[in-house]
C-alpha cells in the first residue's frame, strides 16, 4: 500500500519520543510563508485543524498528518518523506525543544502509485 507520507527510522524514533513526553501529537504543513513550508509538530490540543486541511496519513498508528489543501493541490503527485535531523528548525514545532528538526523531502509517485493514492482521498 502506497503512503502519502512516509517516515524514516530517525523520524519515527523522534515521533515516539515526543508522544511519550507530550501525549497525543499531530503534524500540519500549511505551505504558508516563513515556517509554513515545513511540517510542524504540535500537541493535538494546541492546534485547530481548519476546513481546508486534508488528512494525508496517520503516522505510527495515531499521529495525524494534515496539509492545507492549496499545498496539497500543488504537491499531490509527490510522496512526503518525513525525516529528523539534529539542529534547530522551527521554533514553533515541538521537536525544536529537543535540538531536533523534522525535515520534509518529497519524491514523485510513479503513475501506478498515483492511481492508488488518488483512491485514498
């Protein structure tokens, strides 16, 4: 099964650490200015999802990853690969408190993969 958002082992380890430390977490990628182009990690109760946000994937069984529909429409032909690196990224995202940053990479879906993920939304 093709995923719209996949995670590296480093990102998965950081996600699990943040869940244990903060409780339920979520991701949102707005595509807006400044830090909006990065995937931001929040406590689930600290971020209000809007009517124009699309749930792309649920990571590690219980971590929703949302994207603003304008960014989704621009990038719907790509898979997001969420990674974690050492270093300061966004001051608003939970991992910044740990000296870490989530980093989004993307790759183009093959024609077959794209047909499969179109059925998911």
